[in-house]
């Protein structure tokens, strides 16, 4: 995974094939208030968030407010806990 400076606020959004647009919209609202530097979509293998028919719209909606940008990382479910030690992770499921 790309390394993000500790001085930047980086948020990861866990995305699986079960992640719907309503949940993504809720997380986008949270991140708008968080003023992130970076947003990383953590696409849990075998799901590929960039293969979704609405990926361009999703990326556009999330690209509107991070200072640095939006990235996508393919990860396994086991990697998410480890990544949460490095970045703030918004996990699967409503919170």
C-alpha cells in the first residue's frame, strides 16, 4: 500500500460487493466533516470497486473534498485490521 505521511489525515473506506450507494453516501458525509487529506478505497478482494458501473460517479463524489486525492487499494479482509493502525478506516456496515 502507498505510504501516507503521519502528518496527513488519511481515511480508508472498506468496499465489498455488498457495499451499496446509500452506505457510501453516509461515509462521504462523514468524510466531508473530517476534512481529509487523502481518501483510500480499500477494495476487498475479489471485489474491484473500479469495475463498478457507477465507479466514475463514486470517484467524482469523493474527489470533491480531499486535499491530496483519492486512491484505490486492493486488500484482503485480513489486511484491514493492520491498515487501521496506519490510517483511519471506515469499515463495512453502517456505524
